[in-house]
């Protein structure tokens, strides 16, 4: 059976991640993003705890995880996407992923895991792939 693809029906439902549980990669990326923004970390952590995952998409150039966060937890100010220096080496990808957390109306809206090089993420199972989060796109030589 091929890797999990949220856009293709699967006969093996054990491959489908729970829509209310972050994958280890999503969790690690969010933690790294929160660590980059210590002034927002506590508020973002509250949002993570309350967030409902409404959809996931592997668009073959990375992935998107969409959230619904209660309005009462909105940040008091608007922020540009967060994740200036959050990357991961991911099993099956030569160059890995970068991450951005898009904030809309003061709430976590989407985690964007984008490829650093031109790579096809279609075969990658982001729920089970081994990874290592880092703060540069490439390992130091």
C-alpha cells in the first residue's frame, strides 16, 4: 500500500491521522515556531491546546494543516506568518521542509510545511516519517 494521501480514499483506515491529534512533525514544528516567538508562546500554546484540526492536505509540494481556534483565544494584535527559521530534515526528502504558521484574525489558521527544493511530497507519510527539526534549511557541512 502506498503512503497516506488525504486526497485519495484509503482501504487502510489506520493510515488516516486523527483529525483531533497533531502528528509528531506538526507538534515539533509548532513548538519550534513558538520558541522563536517567546512573547507569544503562552498564548499560542493555549491556542494549540484548544485547536481543532479541520483538514490536512498533502499538495505534493509540502502540506497544509488547517485549524479552528475559539475566538476567545485570539491574539490582541495581528502578526505576519510565524516561523522565520524553522526547518526539518524529513525522511524521503533530499532538501527537507520549511514551516510557516499563518495567523488569521489573531488565531492559528494553517501550518504550512513547504519543500525547500523542488520535491514531490506525494509519497511521504508525514504522520510516520522520521524527521529532525533545525533552524537552518541545510545541515552545516
